C-alpha cells in the first residue's frame, strides 16, 4: 500500500452552465471549506523542511492510502463531488484532481484545440 498526496481544485459557479465563476469571497466557498475539511481535506501542505504552506484558493490536499493511484484519485473525486454539491448544486462546480501519475477532471469544458495556440 502507498500513501498518495491528492490535490483537488474546486471552482464554484453561479450558473448551471458553469460560465460565471463565484468570487472567492462567496459564502458558498465557506460551506465548501467546511464540507471538504469534514471529509479529510486540508488547505495546506507541509514542506520537507517542516514549514506549513497554504494552498491557493479553491485547492485542497488529501492523503489516501491505496494499492493504486487511480483508486486514490477516485476516492478524492467522490468526496469532493459530495462536498461541492452541498456547497452549491450538482451542476454548479467543476473539479480537477491530480496525484500519482495522472489527472482526473469533472464537469470541465471539452475543447478541440489548445485555447492558447
């Protein structure tokens, strides 16, 4: 078994189409912080030197012990979906989950080309 550090980025939106993000001061983010924390997520990490560093707004860390990194990301994704649904609705958020050797997204916009090209 390996302990994976999983990072989840959550963006809350004002509308079901996810075109208008909430400001980071919106009350929904306070609810999100509380719900994520109750599921084992933290908004900081510890450096190898022992210092604590605050993560950027909307980002959370979860340690999960598993046989595979896919399973660790899946657990984090499901916990984040539960928390974000309580903070807004089932449609008004998007997630990016990274850890192990891959990335998982939820309700992210599909694109056909590099938007910066």
